[in-house]
């Protein structure tokens, strides 16, 4: 097992990885930019080294500085977390060349899946279904002709990178040229590559992804699905596991395809295969994320598997401890990404000092955070500052627990997305699972407390429990066991939720 791991990241994910290493008896090395000198991950690590000015291009994206710190600290492995250099094949190769173990996939697998067009071609050979689309590097006039063949609406997508950068939805032919130009500019600025391609836009689709784990001994398994359809400008805001749109049969079919996609590039480590799921239950490959995902905790909560620890064990050459038959989905988990943004002002970034902090606790609640009182939140990095994860025996219980946890969360000194998430938990369409990737384009929930809060919360609880009764009745009509939450527990839950407000 490794003796010392360098975490090439910052914030809550660096803290998460440090904790996993500590639980395996591994020493940790943190890196920090000038504005992160007093950050929580710096305080938690066994050692910490400065790597440059605040801008990421001068610090967290400097491969040479990270390799130099790893050597000076005597680290034998590097965990990239997510974002920054996590999906950079050059960084993975530099670690290997320096004699460091990269806790993630091989540079070759990252390169194969990092370019979306190459990834599509690769998984297509393995029989993975694709959204209809074009090759890359076509001229604008060729893309215009291709769009007519695909049929509008279409998506303009950057060949490199992800996170919604270089992506445009085009509904009319007259919008395509300007959208191509804008997407190329954004892709060039974000990834240094202005190559784009077109995909057919599938209306009313859900974004569903499959978590996979693969070792270096030829074993690959999937850990179920995550629902990631609640997005704003192609950025995920809320994720949950499992998905209301996926039953056992569909889960098995999507899982088998995800495994095939991973095996197509000899994948090793944790990875995520993303799909679009249409209204008829057909699914199509989007891309593969060759790293740990922000939303990995919801999978951990419903499977009981620590994905970060498994990544470390796999990188150490160990076999997977689990077979596919061992994987069972228990309960329901929801994650809300807490960002330093003002949801009442078009999600404008917010910065400043955290003057007071109170994180939620209680049954089924987990918080991933890099925050502390007195911390300065800057505008240099991603606005996500924490994550709240709620687990329940049912989706209804998970929603109610999340609603309670969010109402307890206090971050004073900056604006955050907490009011948005409270509003979302109160939204009937979300409660009933009636949403797709376009949900937030037409509806932006915000919590507006008022004098009739108790009655409103009672209505929320009643709607959720009525929904569950309907599902149980449907199950009984098909000969299934009713299960679920008993009457006295429902009454206690209703009473408890009211008592909190």
C-alpha cells in the first residue's frame, strides 16, 4: 500500500480524499495557491506545499510544479480528484514518467475517452448505442448540411472537454452559424481546441449515468445509476441514486453497456458512463468521465461502497473486492451542490468571508465541505463550496431529510444556492420525479418563507406520502410485496417535520 499520496486538488474534494487516505493509514500531501494558504485541506493534510499565484493556470494546472512537489515530499502516488487535471492524459503520463502512481485510469484510456468524437467511435465498435451525430472537423457548410439531415433541434458540442463548455442548443437553421462561432470561441478558451461536432438533440430526455469500477485484473462492475437531470446551463445542481425512470431491467441493460464501454478502452479505476434516456426508455451514450465524479457520494450511500478507497486499492494493484452479484441498491440518496452564488440574482457569483457556519447533522445526512468560519471565499475557482447528501429508506424520506438539512444549514457572509435547493425540494414536479434536462429552463424554484409555512410543509409531506401509497398499491396489484413505510412511522415523520419549523 502507498505510504504517501499527493492530492492535486483543493476544496471539499481534497478534504474527502485526505479522509479516505487517513482511514487507510496513508500520509497525505496538500498543495495550495496563494489564496488557499489557510484552506481546510491544507490544515488536514500531513504536509502542504505552495504552488503559485491564485489563478489555476499558475498553480493547480501546473504539471511541472505538482510533479516537483510530489518528488520533494517523497510521495509515491497522486490523486487528481475532479476538475483541474483529473482528465488530463498529459498529467497522468507525467506522473507515470516520474515514477508516481496515478490514482485513476491510464493516460491512454483518458486520451481515448477525453475526445468526445474518438470516444463515440470507440464505444460504437463495442456495440454501445449512440445519439446520431457528425464527425469532427467538418466545415461550417458541411455542418449546415448535416444539421438538415439530422433534423432540428441539434446540439453543437466541443470535441474536447466537458462541463457544458462549447455547447449550444440550436432550434432553427438561421441560428446555427452564430452558435458554431460562439461554441468554437468558448471551446478554444476552455480547452485550447476549437473543434466541434453536431448531435441530434433529444427532447424530453433525462441525463442518467452509470458508475463503474474496474481493476487491472480484468474485472469490471457497475454500481447502479445516478439521475443528473436537474441542470442549469448544462451544469448539474442536484443528483440522486437510483433514478425514478430506471427499473431493474433497464438498470441491468444500461450497466452492461457501461461495462462494455469501459472495457473497450481497457479501463482501470473508477469511471462514469453518461447516457441520455428518452421518454420511451431508449438510452444513448453521451461520454465517459475518466475520473471521480462530484456526485459519487449518492452511489456510496445506496451501495455502501467507498469509491475513493476502491480507487486507491485498484491503483495499488489489488483486485476488486466485489462481484456484480454483490451490488445491491438500498434506499435512496439525493445530493445538492451548494454554490457561492446568488439564486435571486441570476446565480451571480458571491465572495467574501464566512462569518458564521452551522452544518446540518442528524440521521441520513452527510456533508462534504471545505468551509470553516473566517474562511475567505474567492472568485478564482469553481463556485461549488459544499455538498449536502441525504439518504432515506425511500425517495420521499430522502427529500424530507434533505429539506430539513437545508433548513438547518447556515452560511453567513456570502450568498449561496441553499434557498434554490429548498425551493426545489418543495416543488411538486420534482417530488413526483416529473422532470428532464430542460426542467430549469422553464422553472426556477426559490424558497419564499411565509406565515403559512406549517400548512405548506404538511401539504408537501402529504403529497409525498400519497405518492408512495400509490406506488405500493401498484406493486400489490402486480403481486409484489407492499413494503414501504408503516402508518405509525408516517405519522411520526409528519409530526417531526412540522416540529422543525
